[in-house]
């Protein structure tokens, strides 16, 4: 039985072979639909040209940005190191400067060697009470006996005439108002006690709570915690001596009282 169409009896389409292989994934001519098997090459089969299976693609790592934490730490350590080196260099430079230049750099210090050298002159030792231009004095004429200055802490005023002789030997003399609080006195004593070329005593009539003297230099401060006290001691103790570092501080007068003792016959001449 044939089916008639307007164009005549139905004809099967003619299949023309092109000689090309069908594309992968498409069924080849004559394969049965719904068979579940692809008409192309089976999975895992060698690629055309004898090459092996495709290599897996290496995943691309995505950069998350710079690790700023370690960088910041490295920079901070570098800055700190530079700062330490700078401070050490400055301290070394300061320490290399002559002591008198370091002394002049102390804020508030008075340099009588420069401003009033006449007040420091003397020709010979003199006995008895003497008069001084400045109070407390930092030099000038003085008694033949010096006040013991081996880290002595005197709890009463001492004779200025003996103290000035100790300054000539390179001592630093710390004086303070008699009414200064005990905690302040104790702090000063801690800087003096047991240290050669140091001594301290109360002094009547001070215009500041604390006054420090070396030969030709003076510094007045309000508080024992003032850092300039340590700088004054460090710079001028021994250095300010006009008789050299070997001048004695022992074998001196150890008694208190403002009246000088004429011990010239018993004291070594220095």
C-alpha cells in the first residue's frame, strides 16, 4: 500500500556520504536511538593523533593582597633600632665634649669662672671668719683646713671657709634649706653618702630649696627629683678641681658648726 502525497508517492531521502567522521557526542548514522551508548569515542580513549588523555588544569591561585602585619612589624623594629642607635650616638657625642662645655649646657647653671672670675681668686689660706660675695660661695679665699668630703652627710651647717677649700679639691657641695622635708633630704643624701668628692649640709638663708656648688659653678633647684642635680654631679665632681684629681678629700674637718677651726698646723697643705 502506498501513501500518495501532493508531490507523488513518498520517497526515502537519499543519504550522501561526505567521508567526514561525525562530531563527538552526535549519533552516527545507523545507531539506534535510546541505546544509552554514545556513538562517538568511548570515555578515556586516546585522543586523535596518538596523544594521551587531557591533563587536568592546574587551578589558578588568587592573590589575597600583601601581608601588612609582618611588614608593619618589620618597619617598627627598624625605626626602633635607628632610634636606639641615634640616642647612643648622641650620648657618645655628648660624652666626648669637654666637661666645661657639658657644664655650660646644663639649664640654669651659673658659671662664675666666666661671669665673675675675680670672686674666685685668692693668694693664700686665711684663718678666721671670711666674707664671700655669693651665698653659698663657689670659690675664693678659704681656710687652710678643708671639710671632709668623702661622701659625708652633715645634719648641721658647716663652716663655709672649710667647704670652699673642699671645692678647690674637686668636691661637689650640696646645700639645702633647713626646713626642707625629710624625704627630700633623704633623696639628696642618697646621691652623696659614700661617694668620694661629695658632701652635703643645711645652709641658712638659701633663696631656693636646694643649691649645688662646685669650684666656680652653681645650680639652684626646687626639688631633689630634678634631673639636673645628677647631671651637675656627673659633670663637675672631680673635674672642677683646680688642684687635680689627686687632691685629698679625707683627713678633713668632720665637725659641724659655722665657726672655722684653725687647724693649719695639723692639716696637710693642699
